[in-house]
C-alpha cells in the first residue's frame, strides 16, 4: 500500500559548464578569461491517501483526510573572471611578475511550496483544485551579486629576496548602497636565508617571512 498509494516523486536537473580562453600577446604578457555556470533545479511532490494516518505537515492535518503537496527550488551560480599577467626578468639579479584582473559572480535561489488544506474532496485525485479548503503555500527568493577588481606585483632579487604587493576591491549587492564596497591590501617580504648564506651544515632550507 505504501509503495502504490503514499508515493513521492523527485525530479532533478543539473547544468554545469565552463569556458576558458587564453591569449598570449607576447612571450611576457598573456590574457585569460573564464566563465563557469552551475544550475540545480529540483521538483518534488507527495501524495497522502484518504483514510490513512501518515505523518503531517505544518499547514493542517492530512491524517485520514488525504492531501497533496509540491516543492520546487532552483539554484544558479554564474562566475566569470579575467586576468592579465606579465612577467619579466630584467637581468640575472632582478625580476618582476604582475597581474591585474576582475571577477563577477551572480547567485540566485528560488523556492516554492504548495499544499492542500483540509483534505481531498475526491479520494485519489491529487490536485490543488481538489482540496477541501483550498491550498496554502510559501515562496522564497534571493539573489546576490559580487564584483571584484584585484592586482598583485611580485619583485624578486637574485631569487632569494621577494617583495609582494596585493590589493583587492569587492562590491556586493547585499550591503547598503552607500557602503557596499570594501578594499583590502597586503604587503609581504620574504627571504630565503639558506640561499643568501651557506647554512648547509645546519639547514637545508631556511626562509623568513614578514
């Protein structure tokens, strides 16, 4: 009886795709762009036969009187970015690597739930129009967009002394309009001490970072 009468149906669709392109402008300069899309769509329904005492929901009793409900939700995540990279070795002692780029991400979610209330007028007919007291439900929807710009520069001296500078700014649709952007920079300095001096008797590799 449970297998034939108290049925649950579940349908799910997933779409995943990615596209990436790289353009080598010169041996030292290249440009890369990528986009990635993920979607997940689900639909579910459940049938409650009349004259049974199956479990209930939050909207009203289905025990003995029967019922029907449907749930639908969809999530979309679309992320795109670009990057311009540059690398140059000026001489045997000094080199530089730099990059500047940006990204844009869109997230969306939609949800809906509908259920009969008060039981079924005609047993075995699982539609919202067949509900004794009509149907009730709820919906939910949200979206978020984040745009980003970022850059970094790496300097190296004789491949043992390194200076790194970075900066990133994000702008989010979920924050107040007058205060929805934030910037966070960073600076770091590191040295491979074991390459600056002969410490092979004590350390095979020693690096300090600040």
